[in-house]
C-alpha cells in the first residue's frame, strides 16, 4: 500500500464562520478553496458536508456535527503563547483551560472553534526548553523534566 497526502477534515456547520475563525483569527492560510470544502496549509480541511452526502446519510447529520463530541484535538505550536492567548481572549473564544503548564514543562492552552472542535496551542519545543533552561535548570535537569535528550536540548538551544 502506498498512501499519500494526509489531512484532517473538520465537519463544520457554517463554512464562512469556520473560515473566519481559522484564517482571520488563527492565521492559517488557504491552500484551496472549493466553496464548502477548504484545504488549509498544514493539513487541516474545513468541510460543510451536505445532508445528502454518504457520511451524514450513514452516520446521521447530528452525529456528523455533534458539538458535544470531543474525540480529538488539533494541535499547533507557537513561540509566543501569551500573545496568542491574549488575541483569543479578546476575540471571546471559549477556553477549555487557560494557560497551563504541563508536567513536562510546556505551557499550553485549549479552546474550542465555532463547531466545538478542541484545539490546543502549546509552546514550541525550543521555546519551552529555553524557558526552563533560562530559569536556571541544567541541561540534565531540563532533560529529566521534559524527556528530551541532553543532546537534543543542546542542539535546539545551540549550546
């Protein structure tokens, strides 16, 4: 088997609202826009599925667009989590949780898009490794906390 091209398709109720959220608020870029099916760069697609399509016909429209079903999350990274959090807060986004430090030291936020898909944005690895190292932890202590090898920490932080 030789598979190619992989993306995550999010079923949305309102393609215009979804595009506004992902493009104008989160800053993702459009790769292709076919009206009710939009492929964003980075492997996320937005799809306003019509009721006569086989997916909602077989699963049921409400099951296809069930807002209470968080079976996965989209994950992104940033070098400036505080700025992203401020922008999302000002836009009135519904948060699952605000800035939280994971046990391995990475800071994250989790929130919902207009169709209640769960999204996580975390600090990019070099960003949180540098933050921990800058707090006075040794490379070995950062490695122990994060599970990232000392060699990778030195490489990522140019040490």
